[in-house]
C-alpha cells in the first residue's frame, strides 16, 4: 500500500496555520510570498497555493500589489462561531447523559484522569492546558459517534483557536477551566442532563466573554513574552 505524502504546499499551509495560531504571525501582520519562501526554503509556487487556501478559510487577506495580511480579529464572526459551538456541544452532552448505542462513555473516564484531580496534580503549563482544553471539548463531541457533528465542530475549533489560546495566558483562567470542566464532567458522569447542559453553556459563555476583552496589544505582549 502506497502512503500518500503531503505536498510542499500542504506543508507550507500547515506551518503558516501554526504560525498564526501560535502568534508568530499576529492579526494585522503583513507578509509577502518572497519572505515566506525564503524563511521556509521553498519556492513561491507552494507558498502562493498555501496562502490562497488560507484566504479561502478566512485566515489571511490579499492586499493589492502589497502582499498579504493576517486577517484582523472579527469579533462578530467569533460570536457566531461560539454560538454554533454551544449548540453542538450542548447536544453532545445531552446524548452522553443517555444510553445510546453510538455513544462512547469510556471517554468520560479518560477525561476524568485529567480534570477530576486534586489541586496539587493540576498542570500550570499554559500550552498543555490549552491543548487539553481543546481536546476536552472535542472528545465530548467525538464520543457521540456522530462523524458529521465532529467534522463541523472541528472546523469551528480551528477558526476560534487563535483567540481561545489567549485565554490561558492568565493563571486564574487555568484554575477556572479546571473547576468548570470538572463540574461539567461530573454532571455528565452522573447523568444530570439539565445541570450538565447549563454548566457547559455557562462555561462557553464565560470563554466567549473573555475573548471579547482581547486586544491586539495583548496579542503583541503575549508574543513578545513567549507566552503563547
């Protein structure tokens, strides 16, 4: 069996996407195909292909005769994505509170080993907690066994990742995430559906509110400090 290898354009696309998510490229930054090709040691053709793909997905804009720009934050769009995320995850939690042949509740016990732990066992690593947070929500949806819900949810997750990661630059947000994830998880384990949905919706709303407080200055500070 032949294993398909990613094309050079795919590799450039993934790298630029990571650069944006990790704030090596921040909203408003201007970039050129020449700069990228030199930095990544590739020709301009795969760079151009990657940039047009990122443009289609809403990450960058093309500037007339002056290269490209990382798209500035669009908080109205983020609000819409958070609304969609809330709908999908609330439905997932409801399904996990009931017996269904498609659901996999064993996922809950795996998540408990991360989130239902004593204070001294909690991680304070911002990168680690950010990854665990994303995995927590992804696994709740994946446990429903509905591949289309997972596909849509993953798309939403990728679009809001750039602002969600800033939520973990402050220790109190890490503490709050542990507490709220633990409460949601325990409610689902106990099959307390109404409470689980209420806690989940409040948790997502809290994150959405924090996102609204993010400024470009905070992004620049985070990048300069190497926090994200």
